[in-house]
């Protein structure tokens, strides 16, 4: 990876500030954690540091409190769940800086863990404020970033703190970067990239980059409508980004020059509204007034799955339609099954694609499921992640 990791540090007895991504979903009524995968993903790093007798101080955000204390977004449920998973108590304090946090850190013994309060309760966190960073950094001797899901954000606890303390990667960060490098810098070919979701505007840069490195690019979801409109099809009431049609035309022109395979829907499943349970299959040139394209059709599904047949590497980000509705989930489910059945090295790039694969019960058949949708796309765009850039470089082995 080129960056130092926790294995390159002597952490025994040291105060280790660990940034993780414990932004877990909570039940609106009970406040209970409904999915603990993000906590589990950080366990290898946490256990390693505790086994090495580090004095472990854990930082995370939860939700979007917008710089204010929001009781429903406190990290108490996370501390309780982490204690259960580790089989040892994890203390938790009600702030991430100040006298309370400082006293708790001072009392911490080697092999013990402390969870600080939601860092986003302070507006200075997202502003990467210098004084706030100094207060966080004063709590530790070493900074370990294992929060890949927020590594594309230049925040105080993800990037700023790395300018004050020796900074290295955790095991999850290392795993994410190593896996995504197989979808970016060094894919085994043939390489098929699948991009879905609602809008081209969210993924222009990653589409441009994948057009350079992928052998086949498959487009689905709402963004396919804009590409189809750019080809002259009347998409009727479908979601189309009118201000991005020229962008879509330019991308299509680049594709034509490259000669690479670029697949768009041939047929779609339409409804008159998102609540329309009677999805009807129509060719893309046969939509009627009021039709909304809400999923890819069976001809397209078959073509997309067939395009995976010879793949050695597959990257997928974004659903093929409104998969949350059963009437419009068949396309996403077909791709999920096709990716799971493939013998290729498969990578799911976070977000709704993960939810779709998990909903289909296929998660254990995917080689790598990223914990960061936004971060994975920024990485594949060829941009350096701020939370990764700040980590110390590994020195070349003179041997």
C-alpha cells in the first residue's frame, strides 16, 4: 500500500488514538443498533492493539448532528455492542475533548479501551479546525486511521490529527485500499465495471476513469435514462438530468473512440409512480406518456449477466433500479446473482449495492464489500483520499 500500518509501530503502553467508522444504523424508536457490520469490520485492528497492550482511545462520528449535541446520536449503544463483541468492557465518556475526556484517558491502563463521544457534536470537526485538532491530538501518542468510509473527508479526526501525531493505517484501511487497487490501478482482465444509481452527476469522474481502465462498462439505474436521452430516446416521465445530457453525449463519444464495450438498457420496467406495483416491460423506444423507467428489463438483464461471463475482475457500485420496491428489484437482483456466481475477483463499492447484495443473501459470495461508497468512488476516480494521504510513508526496504 506504500503507507505504514499498525504493524509498523511499537504501541505497547502508548496512547493510541484510533479513528473508526461506527456510523451504524439505529432503530428510530428504540435507538438500538440494527446492523453492526461497521463495528465488526474494525475488530481486527481493535483486538490487535489491545493484545499489544495499547491504551486504546477510539473516535467516531454517528449520523449528522450538525455540530450540536443530539442525545439520540450519542455513542452509548456502540460502546455497549463493542463491549459485547470484544468480551471486555469499553468505557465511554460524554465528550471527545476537555477535562472529562482527558481524565478518562489518564486513567486508561494498557490493554483497555475507551470510546470518546461523537466527534461531530463539535462543529470544529468537519471544519478541520486547528485548535480542535490540537485538543484531540493531545489525548494520544500515535494516530491510527481505520475509518475508510470517511477517508475522503478532510475532517479533524480523519486528516487533521495526522499532522500532529505519527499516523498509520489500521487493518481495515489496508484491506480496503488493497482490494480497490485491484479495481483501479492493477485489475486482472477482462475487467467489467457496473455503475448504477440515480444520477450521472454523482459519478461523472468515476465513469470517465472506468472508461479508461475497464474492458466493459455496464450502466443501469436512473443514470441510464440520461444516457438513453442523449442517444435520442424519449424517456417520458423517467428521471433524466436534462442539464447533463450534453455530458452524457460527450461520454458516449469518448466510448465510441475507445472501442470498448459500453452497455445501456435495451428494455426497461416502467411504472406510473414509485408505488406502482404493476411494473410493465417495454423497449426503450416504446415508452408512453407518463411512463417512468424504474428497472432494467429481462433482455437487458440477460445481456448484462452475459457480459460477466469471461470477467476476471468485477467492480459494482449502484443498483439497476428502485430495488427497494419488489416490482422493480429484478434487475438489481439478477446482477447481484450474476456477480456472486462469477469466478472473477468481485468488489462491491459500498452504498446501495451492498444493501442489495445483503438483501439477496449473497454477501458471503463476494470477495470484497467496501465499507465506504463515497470513499471507494473517490479512490477509483484516481484522487488521493485525505485520510490516507496524511499517513506516514513506508520506507523502502534497502535489501
